[in-house]
C-alpha cells in the first residue's frame, strides 16, 4: 500500500514537471504583445505597383506573424498566396514570415487576390477587411478547423470575414 502511494505521488510530480515544461515551451512560440506592438510601429513602405516583396507586408498586415505551430508540434503554419497568375508561399517560423515563390505542400490556407488589391492591402491595413468583405480577395481554408485553431488562423479569419 505504501509503495502505491509513493508511486502515485511520483507520477503526480512527474506530470506537474512535464506540464510546466510544455507550458513554458509553448509560451516561447507565441509572440508577446510587446513584440507585436514593436512590429506594427515600424514604418512600412508604400507600394505604387505590385512586386514580390509586397507579399511580406500583406502578410504582416493580416498579422500572419502571430501564427504558430500547435502545442507539442513543429508543424509550421503554411500559407499559399495566389495573386492573379503568380503563386507565393509563406512559412511562419519563430514568428518570422519566410516567403518563397511557388506552391507549397500541406498548406493551411490559400489567399486569393489581384495585384491591385494586394497593393492596396499592403499599403493600408484598414483596407484589408473591405477587400475580403467586398469579395475582391478571399481565403480558402485547406487544413481542418482544429488545426487552423491550434495554429492561430481562426482569429485572423474571423477578423477578415467580419
């Protein structure tokens, strides 16, 4: 009987230690409000026409940098951006948006827009909601809703859809 109590206490202590480790590790992957505020204070360039670097600022304006892998996973958020006849993809790794040209496997969402809309959205964060509300841009959810929720997409989707 005494061994069972000691074993039970050891299991509880081990579970607590693992829980603290998981929570502290998860909090490292979620950007702090201070980091997000600093990112948004940086002056963004103004674009007069579409170019590849504009994709980064578009994603920054929709808060893609806040996306993160699910707890206990290294599955980085992956976005495909379809701008008329051009395809781009982004991975968010350690709160940094990494852009490449072309399609991406196992994407979570696809953003469809035009070059004109991309320029407007990159230049004016407040315009983004209008572009999606007016049907000039759209988001296609590819991954399952639980996956999207765990990576932080649903908050972004709700902001753009409402």
